[in-house]
């Protein structure tokens, strides 16, 4: 898999709402190089991309497990814990969970992360 950079932005909830409304009204057009994923704080990013979770991503990249049960065997983490963690990461586009009738297979969608933030927010 080629490295895929996921661009992440930090913006307050209030500014995110203003930005979203400006986009909806046609007053602001996001630039193509702007982040597509937004977090409210560095702490929220740190929660999703904690050391433990980054290690989990590396294990998935290396072992390419076909199911959460297989991942449980490799990591020692319970399937329910893995499922919750991976579903959170899936919400942000970090992983994709391919589900069939028997199992859920995690696929890494981003291997590198670029965090952008500043005092001036892109809200139009």
C-alpha cells in the first residue's frame, strides 16, 4: 500500500458550525488542500491517535488480519475493545471496516497524518 496522508484540522465546535453554514450558504468554498477531517482539540486527536492506537495501526499494516478475531490473537486486545477503537478510527477515515456475514476486516486508509491549525480559521 502506498502511504496515504490524512490531513487533519483543529477548529472549535463554534467555528466548525460557522464554517459549515458558510459553505451551505455558498459564502465559502473550501480549498482543495484544506483538511477534510476536523477535531475540536489536540487532546481529541491524541485520544484517537494515541500511542496504543498507532501501534494497533502498525500491527494491522504488518499482519493484514482478515478478522477482528485474528487481530485479537495478534494484539491480545479483546474483540469488543478492538471493534470500538476501529469504529472510532473509521469515523475519521483512518481505517475502513469491511464487513461480511462472518467477520469484520480492518483496512488501513491512512498511514501518515498532517495536522493543521492556526488562529485564523477557514470560515469565509
